[in-house]
């Protein structure tokens, strides 16, 4: 019998986060002040974030030590398992070997607590007592509520309205861990009220919820803003995933030819991929593939440009692939992938040819999720299922080329609270929305006149 699970001992939990900025061929471009257009410095970010996180955001050190208090909480679920997907390989009839790293074993059910715990820790250490945040699918909101409960902070979550309605149990989880949750746009902030006045029936978007959470934090001394993806320090915290995966692939006597993750803001993808891209920059041949929804094709069709991270233009301007800050993606079930931008670090690496991207429609993603659930047993989150589809497609392409490849993907979370999405799939109610070219050109007009990256 061939081995299925590759497990590390608690003592093998990575002790450092990996900062890819130290190795990038071209460093990311500086964020710009939304008012002056000048590069921003640590002081500009101080009203929103604790200094330890700001310093991580701008750090060029290759490795940053993980404090013991964070390792202590990580040890509740880390190291996470790496699986060889024997049954999926059989079901797909491929000659390639497929491995997956499973982040759904964390208490909230995804990779998100890897950064939630770190962010709550540094905020508490610097005397903040409350965090505000947005959430799309509810995975991030529940992860931050969990982290705040364990560390002892209050938490307010602005949850994208469509997810608030589609995922009542994610909302309950957020409440169970003691946080306040409201549908976004809400009447609790000026940005929310302004959006509601103009678009009373909007399904909401991550861009809108970010505006509300940023405004909340900017107006209170006791509150910091916490973002679940996109920023450099968030991607940094996720690199425990890839570091563990490298050690586990070694246990399996293998190294991936292809590394795959789904991309919303980019944190789970970066968490798995960055430690492998370190090897790629050092000369190893690895195909690194980012998978996104065709309804929100940021990397495959968006522009690399300076844009705001939120709808109401409260955040700094960052150089990233974007569909425009007022773009509202169609309400697909992968709520965590409905974001108009993507992490600047990932965008730069795409520009430099170290990462490639593909976009998929919902029905093919759910078909892959079904094949996975019916062979491996785990019910995947709709977001993660984009990576499953990417892996199956890569395996099919290898078979067609007469090659056997080793494929590794990140299964970023389970889908236990996404059963409405599966019900809609069974009922044939999922719409295959690919972003309309006209709507894309309209949305991109929002960035006309903003600075262009060098
Ligand atoms: C399970 C899961 N995977 C992936 C994502 C996408 O986020 P990111 O690109 O930051 O990993 C989310 C976001 O909510 C998620 O819940």
C-alpha cells in the first residue's frame, strides 16, 4: 500500500515566516498616498495598523521569527496534513501524481487563522482592544472572530450582504466566537450609507465592506483594521503552509512540477506557492498556477495598474492587477474570490513571469468539487474547488502530452457551510458567468487618471 497522509510533528512547525520580497527579481512598487500620490511611509499606516505589522509590511528581511505565543495557538491545528490524492487520481484516470495540502483542519475551517492569530496577537501587544474587518465568504470573519476570542479582543465584522444571506451559519460562527457581524453595505458607516443610497439592492462586495471596516477603524483610537488577504504581511503569515508542504513532499520522496492555488486576494495561494517560488527563483523548474473565477478574472483580464483597495477610495493606491475599484463581481458562490484586485506581490510576480493564471466558470469548478468529494471524501469550499479544477486540468494536460507530472494544490478550506451552493449545483441553478467585456471596460474607467506603475 502506498502512503496517503504525510504528517509532521508539532515540533516541526515552522519557526519563521518567509518574506518573498527579499528574493523577488523586481521588488513590488511602493503604495501611494490616496491624497498626495506620494509614496506612503510607516507613519501613514499607523492609524490603521499596529507598528509590528507595518514593519512586516515594508520588511525586506527574508525570514521573520514567529513569536512563541502565536506558535502556541498554531499548534491547535498545525502542522496541517499533506495528502496524496490516490483516489482522485484513480477517479480522474490520470497518470500524474496529485498531492494536496489541507488547511480545512483549522477550527474555523480554512487557512485564514494563520494570519488572524498573528494580527490579533500584535494588536493586543500594542494596546488595541478592538479590530474591525470585512468578510466575503465568512471564512475570514469567522477566523478573525476565533483569533480575537482566544487572544482577548473585541471584533466587528462587515459581511458582504450576499454571503450574509447565503451563509447564515458562517454568521452564527462569528457570533459564537463573540464578534459583532452586520451585512455590508450597512447603515453603521458613512461609506455604507452612501452606497445604500445609490444602490439599495446591491449584493455588496469586498471592496464595499473594506471601505466600511477601514472607516470604522480610522474613527476610533481603540480599533485597528484587519485585512484577511492582499497585504504583504498577510501573505507572509500564510507561508507556514508552503514551508510545511516542502518538508512533507520530502517525506513523500517527491517535489512538485506544478503548484496550484485559488486566488481571491491571494493569501492561500501565496502561502503555499511563495516558498516554492523561492526555489524557482533559485533555479528549479516549477509551473506555478493561480486559479480564479471567470466572473472576476483579475489576473487573466485585469490591468496591472495603481488602484484603490476599496470602493470608497479610502485605502492607499497599490500597484496590482485590478478590474477597477467600483467593480461588483456577479454573486457567484465562491464569495471569497469576489475581489476586484489581487495582492501586489502576486501581481508583480505575474508581471515577471514567475506565476501564470487561469480563469474557470462555476459549473466546471463544482464538477471538480464533486469528483473530489466523491473520491477523497472531503467536501471542499467553492473557493478551494478552483484549485481542484486547476489540478485536474493540469493532470489532463500532462496525460495528453504523454507525461507524468507531480501536482500539488492547496485545499484552502472545507465547504461545510457552503451546502446551499451545492444544492444549487444539484438543482442546475448555477449560472456560468464570465465577465462581460463591456462591463469590464466600464469598470476599468474608474482607474483612468490614477498614477501608472513604472
Ligand atoms: C476557503 C477559502 N479559500 C480561499 C479564499 C480566497 O482568499 P485568498 O485568496 O486570500 O486565499 C477564501 C476567502 O474567503 C476562502 O474562504
